């Protein structure tokens, strides 16, 4: 289940990243609400597209090697969660319309939370010791 979810999210973020990198002004014009955030900036869109591409690659790596890739997915999830938090904060601060936030729940917020969840290791005692380098003890 976790690998399937990682593959779906990886493809989703990868497609978005490639769109941002290849044709940033097209991406800017076609994502709902983006034009309301200010003028387009191809360099900034491509920079963020690079971050989304790294997140996609981490998720796709997780599909084939979850015990090795989870730190990369955790880092990707942290970026995505912070990114989604900015969307929430802009709404709370009155800079964005609340209806936009509702549209961003399935496209920005939920994928960020799911990616962060995927990045949290769920190993048993011996696996945790081998991967993380700690022992499960009651100290």
C-alpha cells in the first residue's frame, strides 16, 4: 500500500515538476489561483519545479527501496509540508481567498501530509536498529 501510494505521488509530483521546468508560463496560467499570487517569474517557477522533481524522485526511489529511501522521502515531505503550510498561512492572514484553500486540500495539503507520513520509518526493532542506528530500550 505504501509503495503504491508513493508511486502515485511520485508520478503526480514528477508531472508537475516537468511541467514547471519545461513550460513555466503555461503552468502559471493553468494552475487555479496561481495568477492571483502575483506576476509570473519563470526562474522562480523552475526553482520550485526542481524541488518538486527531487520530491518525485525520492518517492519513486521509495517504491523500489523503502528501507533506504525513507530519509529522502522524509526530507521531501518536510519541503511539501512547509510549502502547504505557506498556503494555509496565506489564507489565515487574509492574503488568499478561503475557497482556494479548499481546492488545495486534495492537490497541495493532502499530498504533503501523505508524503511526510511515508517518510516516517515504520521499522520493527531489529530493522530500526540496523537502519537508524538506535536500540529500542526503556532508558
